[in-house]
C-alpha cells in the first residue's frame, strides 16, 4: 500500500496524508497490533497519531519514538503466512486463515484456522508476493512471518518480519508439519532436511482479546468451554489480579483456546462456541497518584 513515515509531532492537526483516507497509523517497531489505528478523516487521524505517539514515546530509539507510519487502508480478507528462507528461497510452512473481518479502528488478532480454504492459485500468488518482498528486503536465511490481504486488485503485503509467529500460536505449526517450531528453525539454520508430515484434519487457535481495560478478577466458564467438542486446550496467560489493557494501548492477549477437528469450518465453530461460554470479569483500575499515565 502507499505509505509515508512522518514526524508524529508535526502532523497531529489538520494534516492529510498523501495516501488519502481511509488510512492506518502504525508504530515503526511494535507488535501485536499495538498502536495500530484506522482513521477515516482528518480529525480521526489527528486523534490516532496522538494516541500512537503516546504509546511510542517510551521507545529507546529516538527515531522510533518520534515517527509513525501512515499507510493506505486495504480492504479484503487477511491471511498469515509462516515460512522458512534457505539461500533466499521461500518454503511456506502454512497459511493461516483469519475468518473475522479486520476493518478497524483497531486490529486485534483473534482466530487463526488451518489448513487454509484459499484456492491454490491464490496461495501461490501470496507466496510469490512474500518471496519478492524477502528478496527486496535482503532476507536470505531464517524464519519469516508475513501478513497479506487479498481483494479484487490482488495480493497486498501488509507485514513482513524476519521472525517466527509469536506467542503460543506456534503450536499450530506442530499440527501442520509434525515438528515443533524450534525444530524447524534449528533444522533450517543447520541445513538439515526434515520430512514434514502434516496431521490429517484441521486446527485453529483463538487469541482471546482484551475488550476493556482494568484489573482481571476472574475468567468464568473455563470448565464448560473445555468440554466443547473438538476443543483441545484453554490457556489463560494473565493471572487474576493483574492489570489488563485493551488495544490500541495494550500489548498482550488474555489467553489462547486451541481446537482440532476434521475440517476448518468445524474448528472455527468449536472455537466460537467455547469463546461464547467464557465470561471475563474485569474490575475498574484506579491508578495511584504519580503513576505513569497510560490511556485505559
């Protein structure tokens, strides 16, 4: 997409990006959709830049602490791609479908399903786009995580990172390849071929989003959700009594729900049913005087 890197201090009010509207404001060096905000007008853009600027102000790198990326918003379905590079050649490990629309104003990740329901020609188009981006970026060997959107105009690269997928989501790669993420990375680095064997059926994960900021009191309904057919595990990764912060200021998930089933549609249905059974109880957070100000 069209984009520009701008000084956040100089473009908060009455500034219009060259890419037009709608657009998306992004930090230069964060993850997990933190600080990523869609804007549909000049006023919304000023608010978005102001919020993102407050988030990045603590970055150690002066440039990253003072600049943001403003990018043309791209409509369409979004997909994640996990791959390995060896001597510059891309080896796709798996495509991950994102069934929920990601239209903003914030872009929280939620459902990942595999294997993909994309037709083979679209898979190939995505792989070709990521391959070209890796070459243009000078990436040669190692893991690659990429995100693309697909619409009537083709494939759009949204993100390319020289890293593996984050959090507990890496467990999906074991289902898709027969090896752990660590085994895949080390084998790639050592030049050792692995005869990958994907498991029959489908698998998926729900990254439990934090809908409101406050203090986590408890998560109710876990036992009922674990009994949902095809649900494998539920992990709540934030302990009771700890503070939780919603996007765009937040930087973590509440937890993860894993499922496996004969097909992707059944996986998604199981994850959604389990999610509906969970009741997340969050109490208000009252900051102590003098504490660092965080938008909540």
